[in-house]
């Protein structure tokens, strides 16, 4: 089955700086890579996703990149704000069917005002 | 409500007891998923429903776990003879159809004493 590794496990940045979270996946059949933000006491919320036919996707301060050959994908958050503080999960699945998503272990991001 | 609703938000039980966890998906969403999240980990897939049928229950850890969705809307996750290792947050998610993004509920925190 799919295995997703994520690092770092914790990340502290100053407000306004950028944050980068990196993930690798094992199953070459995976073609859908969502990123979730989870705040304390809440369920994960999808913030951005990318499909394997695309190398990069951007949405305001958030961008994701995908290297299919290396099986690497990354989340970039620019101009970080205190409300970006949360746990972020990368994930992978095969989107040909339903979303049996495999999650990474999470990165706890702290943005220091 | 607008989102996925899970009840109860917290459940404390004793080892060996039976518990039921309820999920109300977003109205009109045909796909429903259960995931389990242990402390400090990413969610892990348990089971997927399309309509009333469990299309994939490969993530259920053993036969003490069972889930139903009799009318294609509300789902109940049932755990028999609970064990301390069952303690986790049980998350429910729904999507409009198979290949659409997941919307997660806030989860049920299950504690087995």
C-alpha cells in the first residue's frame, strides 16, 4: 500500500516569513495529492490539492509543487500569519475511484507574531 | 447544518463495553468515509460507503468494528468489546461523489479506560 512520509514534524517561523513542508510517497499509481490543515479540536480541512498531470499550483499565499519522477511534493506558505498556525497534513491517493487517502504524519506549524 | 456533524464529540467508556458513533454527512453527499486518528498521527482510512453499501471496509482493524449506513445518509460506526488501544479520534468525512474533495467532521474523541 501507499506510504507517505512528511517532514519536518514541527516548524516555527516568524510572522511574514515563508514555511515549506515536504512529503514523499511510495506508490507510483497515486495521482492526487491533497493538503489539509487541522486546527485543535477540529477535523482536517482541505486547503489545496494537485493532480499528477500538473507540476505546480498556487492559491494566493499557498503553493504546491509535485515531482512525479522523484515522488516528492511540497507545500509552500508565503507571508505567514499567526492564523496559519496549525497542523498540516500531506496526503496521497489514486483519484480514479474513491478517496482512500493515505495521510502523512503531520507538521505542526507555529507562526510567531 | 452546513457541515459534517458527528456525535457525541467525546465518549468515555470502559474496556469491554460497546459503543456507537454517529455521523451526519452534508446533505446530498453520496460518499461517506470513516477515518481514525491516533494522537500525533495522520488519519487512517477505515471504511468507505457509496450510498448504502460499504464499498471498501479494508481499513477496519478487526471484526469488533462494524459500520452501517442503512438509508444512504447517516452512518453509525459500532465498536464491540472495546479495548484501550481503540482510544483515538474517529473522523467522518463526506463528498458529493466518489472523486470529489472530502469534508471532515470534527470527530468523536473515544477514550477507553
